């Protein structure tokens, strides 16, 4: 089985996507926007953070 690793640049890009999605989630939540936007941005942020947390970096 091949080992999955993230390069530091890819991990940084995924982390920035998670930050932007989390910021958008907070903005929609405060404005009491549509729930579909909350779910979408929340899932994107959560999945990105899980990827960065669970897949090791290729150093």
C-alpha cells in the first residue's frame, strides 16, 4: 500500500482554504443566512482541517 503524504505547500493551501471557509461560515451564521451555505462552508472547513490533521507531511 502506498503511503499518502502532503507536501508543505499543499498542506498550507488546504489550511488557508479551511480558514477562508471558516470565516465565511462565521459571516453567514452572524447574518442568519441560508442553512445550505452554513452546511457547505462548515463541511469544507471541517474536511480541510481533517485532511491536514490526519495526513502526515512529506518533510
